[in-house]
C-alpha cells in the first residue's frame, strides 16, 4: 500500500509538471507586429519672448522740475489721459514775452502799412515790417509748443510700467519717465532652425502650420490661438536660426510685455512610418529593434528616428512596412535566437496605446 501511494503521488507530480511546462511553453510566444504608414502630426516647441504690440518709452520733452504725477505704476490708461506735468513757469514767461513781441510787430506793421498807402515809405520797408511780424508769430508759436510739452498725455491706451522719476525731480530734456505697453495684442518671437524653416516654406499645408499655440511659464496653454504673420529677413549666422513672429489676441490682458514661454507648432506628417516606442532599445546612443524572420529568427537592426510622438516613434530609415518587429520580451532574447511568435496587426497595437494621432 505504501508503494502504491508513492506511485500515485509521483504520477500527480508528473502531470502537474507537464501542465506547468505546457503553460510555460504557451506563454513563451512573443508578440510581433509591422510598422504602419499613417498620416499624423508632431508638435514642436520653441522658446519664445512675448512683446506688447506697442511698447514705448515716455520721456520728458522739456527740461524742468517734475511738478505733478497723475498716474501710478501698473495703471491702465486711456488715450489722452494726463500722466505728468513739468513746472511750466519758465515756458509761460516765454509765451508772454513772445506775445508782447508779436503785438509790437503787429503795431509796427499796421503803421508801416498806413505810411506805405500814403507813399511815405518804400515798399521794401513794408515788406520788412511784414517779415518781422511773421517772425514774431513764429517765435510765439514755438513758445506755445514748448509750454504744451510740459504736459504729457498717454498717446494710446495701455498699461504703465515703473516710474523712473518722482515728483520734484529735476529733469533733463529726453529723460525717461516710464514706459507704456499696449497689450491688446501680443507679438511673440521664436527662433526656428534653417532646416525647419525650409520645411515650413515648402510645405503644401503651409497655411495650417501658421496657427500656433502658446505654452505659458506655468505649463498652461494660453486660451487664444496665434498666427505666424512675419518671418525676419536674415538668418543669425551664429545660431543658424531665423526669427518668426506670431500675433496673439490678448482680450483679458493676461499676457504682459517681457514674459517668456514656448510656442507650440503642429507640423503634419504624411505617410509617416510609425512603430511603438516600447519596441526599441538603445545601445551607445543608437536605436535598435529586433526584426523577426518568417522562421522566427531574431536579428538586431539599427533604425533612425525622425520624430517622436506619445508612445510612438516616426522611423526615417531602417524599416519597411513588411518587416516584423518584436513588441515584448526584448530583454529576454538575443541576436540570432529563434523564438515562437504571435502576430498582432499594427492597427490593433495602436489602439492599445495612449495615443492621440491625427
């Protein structure tokens, strides 16, 4: 009886071992698939600088003491709103003197006119009186202009920056008072390498590529879309880049002059050859895949990556749609090894990835 029991136990263990080997054999099959051709798009990002569509310096037009400051830093101004007043006493005196001289010249002209009508003075003397009167009027207009320059108004609606001078400061002509920014629209500048510039200009879908998005410093995408309207005329010889300018509406005034961010530009790719990223591995900065023959033999093959998508690579060289590549177990196989393969259609593979391709 004891021997019979041992025999039964041995049989059970043998059956279990066979089942385990069978399951292990079943699970040793490796998934393989093909690269797939698909129209998609990649999003490239470029570091950018944000500028107000109008950003100017407000400077003193005349020399004198800063008598009044009517605005504050960061204030929104309307067009024509008073900003600064430079002490006008000297310029008011000049206007008074110019008025007096103009009055004298006017009286002299009238007297000379009467004498000329009576042939008492020559026509030349009358012409000289007229010239003196015209000169006096010009001096008066100039004095009034200088007096007008003591009042400084906002030339357009905008946001005022830091005050560079305080009330009571002695100003020189041309001294900086503040800056003013019109943030209704923003100009966003970003640099594009020469090769990408040529692709942009030669693309059949160039108009689509003109629409761009702005990733702000807090990693949030700005809620308005921009349009590339201007490309500079020259490349930077040091960097090999050329500057693009995109215009963004800024209705809420969120963007300010001097901000930074990243421009996001979608670039369409027609008939791109796609493979899952998980099917690749790197050796000494080179990218490889395992290509599987019909007989199941694994061969290591180098590929060149043209672009990167979420969970996918765009292959520019090294594969065709007829190649079968290994999807899983890359660390468990070696070059020249023969494996059992289980084919999965590439479309099914794509649906299993967290991918948003167009």
